């Protein structure tokens, strides 16, 4: 079955997918999906106090639990070092850490008293009782949702009375209808017991001491009024990103550079990168709240003299498939390098294999013989090395800093001491200044093509398109010139 369209057939679409920008866009999109999935899972995998559940696993051997306790100990010591740091920004992030949670403090106290040895009965009791009771689950959030609905929809004053606050989650049957817990209503009570029930409940039965809550529901639910930490998938990922930052700063002693962790945005999803001091390449899944970058291991294969990379699949022999790292303002290229790659699909290898083999057979004097089939190193889409490693700023300049917003671009230009001709004004001026700084030999046409790449990757960027300078730059003559190349 063939589908007709711009390329005439599905085969043409596959060729288009396997080459150029569209393949890169799809891979970037898939990396972003993996990033989002990991964010959702990190609340249970990595953050306090949920991560402590592993201590309760009876099927795990003592050595596994001990290794885990060593990891928890290291994270706690990273947080302690951040709490004692003289840098105000680091201290603020430490105060927002899950280690400030009273339950986490209790577990840490127990761990230190036992020198972080194997799990103890008391520690398991604390974890089970404090981390996994009903108050730590979604039931509380669902109850608040019902209260907010009652406050806004069924009450003109938008203030619930105490008795209404008490009975609303019960009347809405949160436990029964949402979480499938059995509830007994008064109609289900035995007749003999119902006859003994009082006919009138005392007026003070549901009243608290002050006859009103300390903070009413509106004060709790209004944006910006919360004085406590809410554990969500996004906040959990951000917390662990900061923990990765603390670990890096503690091991390297560069606490004064911690605030520059926002430079992690220079490794967007789909980037093949590594630290200069290592030989292992990683696939970036993108940064988390500009605090740290999520990395995924890659496999390397060779085909016809070229190096190919693809994200590593699951392997039970590897402790983790993902890693955390940070980019700090440590000097030239920030200690990182990026490998230029081109994303290739099956169509690329089919065409390349036939062309190469036919050429080889023609040189051998057998032009009519069909080439032998030699498969690519991996299945599916993979990245082909197309150049030598470059710094993250140069790599980002080639992509027009497509994943970085205007405010961060201005911040980057200020840190790098790159001035625009008329001062920092429009996004166009900042982009041109940054791109020409790290690609000094670029021509005007090449510059326009890079800027157009930002438009393509961001689809519709109003901030970029409705700028007068951009409209002037993309004149009709320039567009015609670009279309010729």
C-alpha cells in the first residue's frame, strides 16, 4: 500500500525522515518524552522520603540494602555540606531540599546513630509509619480538590464553615468512589445499634479550640500563599537535580560556581555530549529546571568507517540507565564537548550500502553483480558522527540556541561579556551577537539559515517573529537567496 503526498510514497517519506532536520526534530521530541517520563518516575525512584522504601524490601539481600544505605549517606552528606556553605544561593536551595522534611531528618538521625549500617527494625518502623500512611497519599489532595470545588461553586462568600469543611469529603465519598475503600453509611448500621445512637449531635462536637482554622481554605489554596513544600513529579525532579549539583560541588569544591548551573540548558535534548576529562559519550535528555542535565548512556558501532551512536537499551547488569551532571562556568567550553551528528534512518543505510557496494564491485570489474547485504550496526534510527567534537557554545550557536528563551539569552550574553551593537535589545540582536561570536567565519546567508533553523525547531515563536529587526532581516531578497542554496 502506498500513500501519496508531498514525497509521492511512504518510501519517500522514510527517506525524508532519515535525513536532515526532520530526523533530528523527531529524536529531540522523543528525548523530551523520555525526560518527562523520568521526571514522573523520579518522585518514587530518587527523592526523599519515597526512595527509602527500598529499605523495606524483604527480598533484597543485606549487601544490596547496605549499598543503598551508602548512597543515602552520601546524599545526606552532600546536603549537609550545602547547608553549611557560605554561598547564600546554595544555602537557599539546601533549605528547599527534601532533607529538611522532619521524616527525612528522623531517618538521617537514626542512620547516623547506627553509622549508616544495615537497616534496623526501628528505621524500618519509622519509614513504614511516617512515609506511607494515608496522610502521605493522593487522598489528601483529592479531599482538598473537593473542598475547593465546594468553596467556589456552592458558596457565595467563598468561605466554608467548619462543619462544611468536615463533611464535604465524606459526602463526596472520596474514599469510596475515588480510591475504592469500603465506607459504611449510617443506613448500614445494625438496627440495635442505631437505636442507641443519640438523636442530636452536640454543637461543639466538630469544633476546634478556636472555633476556626488557623488559615482558611482560600488562604491555603491561593497561588503563592503556601508555606510548605508540595511533593510533585516536577518538584521532585528539581530537588534531585539540586542534589546532583550539591554532589558535584562537594566533590570538586566549586561551591562559588553553583549558581551558574543554569548553563546546563546548553545541552538540550538529543545532544551527544561528554566531559572533556572522560571518554564516555552520553545522550542528553535535556535539563531539569536549568539546575542539572539528565544523561542517557549510548552504544557505539562502526559501519563503513563511520561511527554510529544510539541510546542504550535496558540492561540489568548496569546499575542505572540515566545519569545526572551539571554545566558550570568553569572556563573555556565549561569543561564539556559536543559531537556533531546527523540522524540516520533505515533508508540511509539502504541507499548507502547499495551505492558503496556497487562502487566497489565496479572498481573490481564486476559492475553487473548485486552487492552483498551488510546490515547497519543497530536497528532503527541512530546518530552518525559528522565532525570533530566542539564546545557546547559553538554547538548551540549552530542551532541558533533554539531551546533557550530571550531572558536566558541575555543572561548568557552578559556572562560571556558579549555586547550587541546597540546594547542588549531585541532577541535578534542577541542571537546575532552570540552566533557570530562563536562562528566568526559565518556568511550572511549561513546566518539566515541558522536563524531559520530556530524558527523551524520552535515552530511559532512570537517573540522571535514579531520583532522588527527579524522582519527586516528576512527580506524577500534574502529569502530568495536562501532558497537557492
